[in-house]
C-alpha cells in the first residue's frame, strides 16, 4: 500500500495535519507511539490553547476542535479565548474527529528504519507491539510503508533523527521541563472570591463567571518583574519547610472547562538539567517532579480557601518538554524576522503570541510582546529531504523565535498549512 502522506506523531501538530490531509482526500496514515492521541495537549495535560491574535490563519482544525469539545461540555470561551479545553475529554474527542474523515491511525508503533534515495524518503519501517491477552506474549509486527510525502510531527523529531537530518545548533540550555497535574474536589467559587480580593490589583489573576460558575487563572514566580500577590504565602511555606525554595520558581493554575471542581497546574517546573534523550534521566525527572507535586498540593490545601479538601486526581503521563531538537529547514526563521513582522509569500502561521522562553535562573525568563508575525512554509521543510516536512515545536527557527511559535494554536496552523501544501503539490 502506498500512501500520499505518512505523519509520524499524533500530537498537537500531527492531529491537525492528519485531519486536514484526510479531509482533502489524501491517502493518509498517522503513526503514533502511544496508545492515545494529543501528545502534549493530552499526555502532558497542557491547557489552554494560548491566545495568538485575531488574524490567525489555517484554523479549520482548531475551530472544529473547539466545536466538538463544546459539544461534550469540554470547552469554554474565557476572556474571548475559545481554546479552553478539558485535556481528559480531548483524549476521546481527537480520535473521533479523525475517524470522521477516515484517517488511518496506527498506535503503539516504534519506528526503527527508513529507506531513502538521494534526497527522497521512500519508505518507513515500524514495529507494532500487540498484547492479545494477559496470558499470551507480546507479538511484534514489522511493516514497511511507502509514501510520497512524510511529515515529522513527533515533537522531539525522532523520525528526523533516524533519517540523519541536520538540526539547528542550541546556543542556550534547553528550557526547563515541567510535569503538570490536576487537583479535584476544589470549591472553585470559594477560591475565586478569595483570590479576587487577595490579588486586589489583579496584576496576575483573572476571574470570569460563566453560567454562574467561577473560572480563573493566577500565578506566582520567584522573578521580581511583577507584584505577585501570592508571594507572602510562598515565603511562609518555604520558611516552614512545607515547600522547598525551588518549588516556587514557577506556579500557575487554570480552571478546566466543564469541570467546575478541578484545577489544572502548570508546574512544577524542574530546574535540574536532564538529558532529554535518556530514559533514566526522564524517570528521575518524573520522580523529582512527583515529590514536588506532593509538596505543592499540601501547600494548596493549607493556604488556599477552597482547596481544603482537594486532592491530586491526575498527574500527566508525559513530562512537558518546551524545546529539544529543531530541524534545519529550507528557511531558518529568526527572532529578527519575528520582531520586524517580516512578510512571506507563503505564510503557514500568523500569530502575535509573545516570545516566551523559560529559564532556570531567577529574573532570566523572557516574555517579550511583539506585533503580528508570519512563519513561512519553508521553515517547515527539511533541507535534507525534498519530501519531508517538520511541524510543531521542532520547526526550523532559532531558539527565541521557537519560544513564540511552539504554542498550540501555531502548531495547529503548521499542520494544516503543510496538509494544504502537500495537496497542491499532488494536484
Ligand atoms: C509545560 C508546558 C506548558 C505549556 N503551556 C502551554 C499553554 O498553556 N498553551 C499553549 O498553547 N501551549 C503551551 N505549551 C506549548 C505546547 O503545548 C507544545 O509546544 C505543543 O503542544 C507541541 O506540539 P507538537 O505537535 O510539537 O508535539 P506533541 O503535541 O508533543 O506531539 C508529538 C507526538 O508525537 C508522538 N511521538 C513522539 N515520538 C514518536 C515516535 N518516535 N514515533 C511516533 N510518534 C511519536 C508523541 O507521542 C506525541 O503524540 C506548553 C508546553 C509545555 C511543555
């Protein structure tokens, strides 16, 4: 069987690409190493889709996702942003959306080889591990799949690594990783009323009531760039050994759409430098993060009205990785392109999300607002293979520009832009 497109990675960018390819009538295969779709959105519990401006392009998949999530009571429009999803419900909705356009999806796959000729990829070989029942042994089935075009949407660019593609050099350390979690049995209305008065200047807190239900977000970091209302509580908890000093390097919480008694945590952010390609380091990172989660949960129980009886209901399967390998593309998008709002003939993404680069050191993270910017499709094309596209956080951009383009709205647009581009190439 020869496909038009094979997409490796069914996460944020990969699902959008697969949906759009199949919708356009391309023979499409999506290969996912986990047994579920959504990648960072579901596996790392990352919500919400960050607001990226009103002139975004290639938003069909995003709009459909918002509608479908709304249908299952897993979406709200909060402060004019329609990207507030329940990451647990998203796990069920994503496969149903792909099924509607008859996308072929294979789960539990492990890519082990690709054959190439000159600057063309001919086929990919992967194993699928089947476990039929508790008594039978795992069976491994190897398959070769040919395709006209390949898309690496694997986040860490495992497929491009197998293909020996060239990557952009990292001049700085990779940003810190996080392990997100959810607390349930929270009295959200009680917490919202308290935080609204506690953070009286609303410097870092937002609250909105939707259908009599309070939704909110608030934050604290150890950086001194803002007046953090929660600072005295964190100071006290560190003083009493309830938290470690490093636990408070970054703390952010959001309500969850359609889930009025739960709160999503965008932390802990881990300050150690882990080797992102080492299984052992990733296990250690998860263990370190889980200990921090225990301390943060206890802190919330003790200090936040509304959290007295709350408990940790979900810890993400996956560590949240903000940046790792970046492909060397036909065009390397730079921070100067972004800051100047440079225009391109064939834009894949239009956004105004700030440059958001996290750092391990105090007062060293960047959150830089710019005007609207465009990403060209050539930054999603490999410079090594003529039929390879790379989408998602591994795009061809320098580290600062990647810090702006890695957010979910832009990843959806990248997937959709590449699908439409391949369709035109095949027409
Ligand atoms: C802690 C954290 C907080 C963030 N907060 C926000 C936020 O609030 N809002 C926002 O918009 N963005 C946020 N982001 C950024 C955004 O969520 C990610 O950058 C984006 O989701 C990445 O999408 P992706 O498609 O590149 O990768 P992913 O969504 O991770 O998808 C990669 C997929 O490829 C699969 N895969 C990996 N290797 C292989 C392989 N070898 N074979 C087959 N499949 C493979 C994975 O299982 C996964 O499904 C955050 C990121 C992090 C880490």
